[in-house]
């Protein structure tokens, strides 16, 4: 079904614009005129009229976008506005083009009598499973406003954690990029000039200087091969990470490497507690909640172990013992889950555990950065020392042998 953007004028002379998927221009004109609008412009959106329709250039819907959407939806619902009217308001206010198109399609489906959760399920590439399940539970219980309030908190917390991770990684990435750029400049422009000077003096060269010159010659003569190799390595690594073998490899790496395993454990624990607590407090059944948690846990090794956990829950073994058998989650979380099950307040204890582990995530990220930053400095110091040594020793030899 093609996508059209349109501009219309009301009887009062006000201008409005929007987008919709519909079978033809004629049908869209008739629909707009039936609503009392006068069409001014209708354009079919495709790769020739709008580059954003190409999937490569489409703006992604981020966690922050979802947090804002859920917060706004909760506020409008709490004001007593019907769902269809809520969607009509929100789709006009959304700045993300991809999300606006999605909300427009959901609005039209609601107008046709399709439920909100089923309309959202048609856009599983945008709305995560946790959101769809909770909306479905909210429709059954009649507590959609509360559900969207909880979803807003869920995505706001998730966005805060993502922001902390991005902030912590910014410095190492910038330093790494600058270091690579400096090394490339040295190898391609500086070292060749130095080699020309040495040739003029016919000075014997130490082994480390010969190594530096060989590396420089390789950079100068085969820079294109290095570039192709880097692109190929990046593409291959990306494809490998998406494969089942790659997911298991990096999953094992994340939970075993001394430097990162603490961060991974805290992030995984926080996701489990926050997501499971939010789902259960919204009335989603434990088994269905665990199936959702399994999809968003983020580590292939733990995801695979969750198959056994869910099977044991289906056999009536509760939640604590199956999670204990995973032998991964910290004892404090296990104790809180046991207390929650025994007291009948599992959703409450999980949310409190999530708050605690959100703080632990921030602490563990800071500790990780405290280890990475000195490591980067040491590597850079080694590279600089090697280059200086390889250049300085022959120059000193020339100076000592010079006849002044």
C-alpha cells in the first residue's frame, strides 16, 4: 500500500499536513473531503520524492522516542481523552518521521475497530515485545493509563542507562580515533621524510628502525589494501555478530572477560528485574513475562539458559529455583525474588531490586572506565616511545659520527 503525504485546508482557512497509507490518490481525496478538508497537495512518497523512504536513510525509533511517546500517551489518557483521539494528537506532535508514520497507521487501524495492541503488533520492528504485552494486559484490565505510565518509567530508566554507557565510552573512542589518525599520519608522511635523510648519510640502522620503515612503506604502498581490509573486517565482524555462532561467542566473552563481566552482570540483572517487575505489575502472567524478558536480556548465553528456566516454571517450580540453576544472577537478587514470591509481592521487590542494580550499573561502568583509560594511555605511550626511539637513535648516531 503506497504512502502519501498531504496538505489540506479547513473551512476556517487553517492548514494541516499529514501522511497516510491508502490504495490510491482518489480514495485519499474522497476521505479528506468527507472529513470537511480541502486537499491542496497530495504527493506519493517513494525513493524519488523522499530519500527517507529508503530503509538505509530511515530514522530509527530510539529508546528516548519511546519514552517520550509513552509519557505523553499516559498524560493524555489520564486526562480522559479516548484512545483514538490520543493517537491523533500524538502522531501530530511526534518529531521522528518513522514513528509518526507508524502512529498514523495505528490511528487508522483503531478507526477501523482494531485494538491498540493488535495495531502495535503490526509494527514489531518499532515497538518491543514488552510494550505490546503490557498494552494488551492494560486493555484487558482497563488500566491503560497506568500501563503507559509504567512503560514511560521503563524506557526512561533504560534510556538513562544507555546514556551513561555512551557517555563513558565517548572518551576512549575519541582517544582511539585520534591515536589511529596520528599513527597513519606518522607512517605515511613523517617517517618517509626521515628515511630520506638516513639514506643521504648511509647510516647503519637498528632493528626497530628497520621495522618502523617497513611498516611505513607498507602504509605508503598498500594504503588501499589496508582500507579495504578494514572495511572487510568491519563488515565480516558485523555479519559474524549477527550469526548464532557469533552471538554465543560474544555472549561468552561478555560474561567471562575480567574487565567487562561485572558490567555485563549488572546490566543483565537490571534488565531482568526492571522488565519482569514492570510486566508483572501490569498483570502479565509470569510465563509470558519471562518469554518477553528472554528476548530483551541481551546476552545469547543467558537467553539460551532461559529456555530451561521457562520450561521449569511451566512445570510449577516457581521462579527462584529455576533462576538459581542458571548460576549467573547475584545472590541478592535471588534473595529478593524468594522473599517476593513468599510474600506475594514479587513485582514490588523486583522494582526495588531494579533501582538498586541501576545504581550498580553506573558504578561498574565508572570502574570499567577507570581501567580502560590508563590502558589506552599505556598503549599510546608505547607507540610514541617506539617511534621516538626508532627515529632518535639513528639521528644521534649521525650526530656522533659527523665530522664538524
